[in-house]
C-alpha cells in the first residue's frame, strides 16, 4: 500500500517465475513498490492492475512450474500479497507462410487460422533470418500485419509485401521468416544468385551480388544465373564465336546482331570472323572453330581487350556481368530492370542478341 510510503525504504517486492519441463522455456517478472512507480497503484485499494506473464509450452503436453515470492521490506507491517487470479492455456491459432510474387514483385504473406475463429488479436512479423526458425531472426521486423480477434477460421491472404521493403538486408541472411509466435513460423529461402559454367564467381564482388539480390526481391524472382563475368581474350573470343554461331538464327543474322552490339574495336573482331568463315556452312565453321577463334583472339589483343568488351576490364575496377534473362517472365522482367538500372553504372538489354541483361558496376 504505497500511500505515504512510496519512495521510502519500505520497498516491498514480488517475484514470479514460470518454467516449462518439456519445452525448456522460462519467463519471469520481479519488481518492487518503488520500481513499479506510484502510477501503477490504485490509491484507494493499494493494489496494482493485473499483470500477465506468458510462457510458450510443448504442444504435445507439458509440466509447468510456477514459483511465487513476496516480501515485506524494513518492517513486518502492512503485509504485501501476490494474487494469482487465473491460469489459462491459450492455443496458437495462426500459421503464417511466405511466397515470392513473380507477378507483382516482392512477397506474399498468407496465414491460416485453425481451431475455430481467432480468440485473441495477434500480429505476424516478418524478419530477415540466418535460418528457418524463430531463433534465427535478425534485427527488427521488415513488415508487420495485425490479425484482429474474431478472424474466421481458414486461410487468409495474400497480403503483399512490396519489394522496396526487402533491400539492404543484414549480413548472413539465408531466409525470411514470418512469425506469429515462437512455435508458429513460416520460412522462405532468400533469393539466390547462381553462376554458369563460363562465369568466374571470384570476379563479382559482394556489393554487386547485394545489388542483384535486392533487385530480385523487388521482382519477386527466386533466382538468376550470372552467365558471364570477367573474360580473358581467349574467353572473349569464345563468347563472341558462340554468339556468332547461335543456331537460333542464320549466321548472317548473328553477324548483323553482333555488329549492332559492339563498337568499332568489337566490330573488327566480328569482321575477322566473317573473313575467316567466308563461303563456309555452319557445320564447316564449327569444324574449324579452333582456327577461327585463334584469329579472333589475336584481333582482340590487337584492338586492346578492354576496348573490345568491358568483360575484359579489371574486375577490381569494374564488375561486368551478364544475367540470364530467361529466368524472368514478361511481368517481373521489367520490375527487375526498373530496380537494378538506377543502381548500376551501365545497363544493356541484350535479350534479343545474347538472352541476357548486361550490367557494369564501378567498384
């Protein structure tokens, strides 16, 4: 009863602790008259309002130990009390899930209410995570959704999480998790950047990968493959030869496409291919690939490799990468382009000639 005694040495206190035998969890609260503050007490009765302490338990059954303590301090008068009014088992009713939205971009949050209509209002929080569980959460929620009491049993959603909320992730992220409670978690693997057989992963910086991943999330696109990165002159000759002999088009069409793509130094290499293959069929060109590519490589060195293609630039100065455009659909491809274009030094849409998006990022 704090009236007249609050702030004095007669600072009575209480403690309450809960422990779960099977679940292994614990929860506790302890405080004193002075620690609670005068505003927590009703002056007429000397009591506080009800305080709630909650403990997650094993859903298959559990044993809970409750320890209570209360003490007078500095005298044996005006005994303090702790009253346990009601102990209730509340079943988690919300199971969330996450999916990438490759139509509108970002993610979709869905949830199921089970065991009847929702008895208590709840919040679903979405976190970055370094694994699929509740304990793997990193930082604060990137998105929250309130579910009011009375929400009907069954499936609900989708609730869209815009792609612009999913940038600038902390280090170590492997998943995003939607959390309704410690035991009700929906996990989604983060977007992934893969490397093709002719791509050198060591030539692409972590900062470049972050930009690509942010743009994938904006597009709701689960994965993309980097098909080409920094190249040696020999590798540049291989790539150009491959494009010039693309079986989807006549060789003459491929030549026209490549001449439209490159500047004068690159055109000189394309023209070397034309000279070397004069009068040959596609089969004959492929049969003489080694000789033709050697001549093209020599011309690349003559022109200066970096003048022919930025793929031949020093990756410590500029990262150059081709991203396989076939991973995207007609809807989320533009979302990806709109997200990545402002963040790169140079962007080229090479879908018509090389089926890729070409990016350059100064380091």
